[in-house]
């Protein structure tokens, strides 16, 4: 059992009707709260939450205007643990992320005055937005904004979950929990605890999140989009002189020939440094497209639900039906891993499992999605399955182990990966040395026949065509015969 509905014995439709995401309680789902969706919503309670975020930013900015604040106050006001109980984010092992530490706190406190110069007195945008910190060179990234947002709306999420739990779960499935840092007392200038009755599983409480405030990959307001929208932003600026000055900076940073991505990044950073109002004109464009934000979120969540919930549930059902979890006790981690990979290969290639790797007839495009899929199929094993294990030479996709001496590494690759040859040639050897093991598997998924030809060419060039540790998985929709096992 992987998902909330399965573990608590309720129909998934009950969660859907309530508006909550059916989270995995095995591993974080790569989704996060986008504060812009609070601003764009028609629901008064969401808009109140956005106003509450701005109120807290105002408090922080005023304190910085009063002078330098101590490390102790940065710890109290800026530093938060990740709200791991929502089971959302980018943790590759369980639901334990890094949270908002000292580096984030100091970076945000130093940036907040310059970023929000006109806080509550905006002349270009309709209001301020937390995401603006991510547009400024302040060390504040997407994950930080999501974690910060979750902490600032934590009380709402807890009340939302409590209402669902009391209405739908048995008393034995709930516990009264004294939760820390739930709401901010502006008189005491401190975060306060509160008691809630919440779903409880495996030694911790659980927080449900409404699907209509979630997105994936990027906030609606983000630096990459601002960079890509340069010409639209520049043309939206009514002041002709300002438009011309900004364009001069842009042209000075972009080479006439063979401009690279870092050239465009440098140009936008330089514009923001000299004319921070450029960010405001970008944000105004995003504010004017509220419906686009909501429509994009709905599409993203629909696709994510199929990839991370529905398709994985169907795949697990196929694996259960075909005896995947009845594999005899293996000799070691390599034997266990190899059996599972070959079993997964058989289900994908010969039992229509490949269909679960497509969404709207489009194949999975990210190796991390394949890695997460593999993680979910390992929910019943005596082995320790750790993702993104980094022992100093970069993270390997998975390390399967039983004790400190029995370790097998697994790398998942898409044939479409432009660095496939380089990875096959160098990566695993480096990881093996760093992890102190000689046992590893390379699993390559291909979705078109030309990708198969590419793999075979690379393996031949590297003299790896007979390497039994390289396994190809055929995910093409029309199969005339099963692919060769390498």
C-alpha cells in the first residue's frame, strides 16, 4: 500500500470530492504549493492566505528597516523545517527535505528590503508576491518559496486536514497533535503552537493539501519564464526612455553570434540589478493572466495525477497480479535488483505495461519520473532502497543495500538523453568507486526504434554490447518482437 486512500481504507473519490491530493506515504510527490494560485483564486479563504503572506513579508521588511537583526531573530522569523507531513517536494528518500536553514534566512533577510522597495505601495503591480524573491539574485529558489509558503499557510492546511479526518476517518486513525509553529503572534513576535486532530500513520501525523493550489516544475512567476519573456516585458513598459536603456543593457550582454543560455541569464540579471522595476512589469503581465495560471495548474495536476498516482497504481496491480512481490528470497542485493528490473521489463514489454509510461500519447520525458516509478514498485522489500545517494562524486539514481557490505547501484536513463554515451562510459565507474561496490546495473528506456539504434551504436562504440549489466526496456507502442536483454 502506497497512497493515503489505500492506507486509510477509503475510496479515492472521497479525497477527490473534498479537493485533496491522494498523496503517497512512501515518497514525496514532485509537486509544490504555488503562492500565485492563492492570489489568482476566486475563493476568499485563498486570497486571505495570500494577504497573510504579504502581511508577514511587511513585518520582516519593517524589522530590517529598523536595522541589523540578530541571528537569533533570523532563526525565529526566517528559518523553518520543511513541512514534511504534506509529502510533497523533491525529497528522493521518503519525505525528509532540507527545510529553510540559516543560509536561506540570511539570504532572504538581506534581500527583502531591496526586493520589496514599494511593498504595500505598488504602482506597477496589483500587489506584492513572495515569488519575487526568486527573480532576484538572492539565493532563494523554487523549493524555498514552496517551503516558506507551506509554513505561512500551515494553520489553514492543518484545519483543512482536521476537517477531513473527523468527517471521514475512524478515531483509531486519528490523533491529537500539538503542532509547533502554526501561526504568528504579531504582539509576541513569535510563532505559536496549536492542537489538531489529524490522520496518523507510521509514527507521524499527515497533512492533506488542496489540489487547486499545487503545481509542478515551476511557479507561475519564475526567473526562466521572465528570461524567455524579455521582449514581451520590454514592450509592455510605457516609458520609452526606460525601454531603450533596458534594451541597451540586453544587447551589450548578448553576443551577435552563438549566444548561449548563460548570456541571456547574465543579461536579465544585469537588467534586474540596474532596473529592478523590470521584475514588476513582468509580474504585472503574469497578474493579468490569472486564468492562464489556473488553467495551467489544472492541466499540470491532471497529468501529474495520472503519472504519479493512477498509472503507478495500475502498474503495481499488474506487478501484484504477475507475482512481482512473490519473488523468492534473493541471494544478495544484485540478485534482488536484477530480478525486479527484469520482471518490470517483462511487464512493460509483454503485458502492455508500456502504456503506463505515456500520458496523452506522449512518453515520459524525465528520468526522475522513471526513477520515482521504480521507487514505488519497491514498497515491499527487505532491502534498503535509497534514491539520489551522493557519496562525494555526484548522486547515483539508486543504491539497493542490505547492510554495509552488500550494495548494488542502479542508474535509469532515457535513450533520448543527449549525454547517454558519456554517462555509460564514465558515470557508473565513478559511482562504484565512491560507494565501495563493484555491482551495478544500467537500465535504459527507449520509446522509438531510432532510439534503439542509437543505443546499439553507442554500446558498440564503447564495446559494451555484451555487457549483462546493461538492460534495455522497450517502451515503443507497436512491438513486433521483444528487445534483446543486454
